[in-house]
C-alpha cells in the first residue's frame, strides 16, 4: 500500500501575502501540491531527507550547488558539499563565499530540523573564521545548535576539508543566528 506523506510550507505569493502550500508525496516522491491542511508525516524518510525536501521545494537552486544533508541528530547536522572546479579562486583554493554558503546551508537545515514551518526564517548574522587554506576537495560542515530561543536560534558550524582517503582538516568555523518568523 502506498505511503502518503505531507508537508506544510509557508511562503509569500506574488502579492507578498503569506500562503500555505502543502507538498504531498506518494511513496515519498514529490507528486502534487494543494492548500489543504495535513500534518508533517513520512516515516519512510529520515529527518535529513525531509529537511532536504523542504529546502528543495522552497529553494530549487540548492540542488544546483550539490549540497547534501547527510545526517541530522539534533542538536547536530552534517552537510557535505562535493568539490566542483567552479568553487575555486586563484591559488587553487576553495573560495570564501563557498565556505560561507555551506555554513549558512547547515544553519538553515538545523532551523528546519527544529521546526519545519520556519521556511521564512532568515540569517540574522554570520561570523566566519578562516583557519586554513582549504584544498580543492569535498567539504563537510558539522553544525550545532548553541541556543534555541523563541525568536532566534544561535548556531556554530565547523567546516572540514575532506581528503580522498577520508582525512579531515578543520579549515573554518562560523557562528551565526537565524531570526525565526512567528
């Protein structure tokens, strides 16, 4: 028997009016959208897969960059960004904006894992600390919730450069805050 899964997303329509959209899955593959009410429920998907689906539905460009949410076990998330040559800058190192984007994606994944209705949450601040030159290879972000309040979530993200043989090197860390929408 097929498994039905549903998810609510809040967003702005063309008239800047908050609109509720329900994304429905049959056997956990995106099928239809409607504005009916239903709870978030899809036991066949892991929390990481559900958060990935939420982000893809609200920000399709996420897939173009190749980000992967590997694992979520609150208060932690692990995201991977496979290396692509377009991420480099002169000196054959991964660019700072690439590292900052990975940190922000990890923080957004944490916010959505805490409350999937927070699609409209925004980055309030992001402080990046570059520690070592990242080699042109895959990156892994390990994000942790530092404080989850009523209006904000404060997080820390450690970014590692992952060598082909699996060795990890801490290359940067970020701290940041997301403002939650009520």
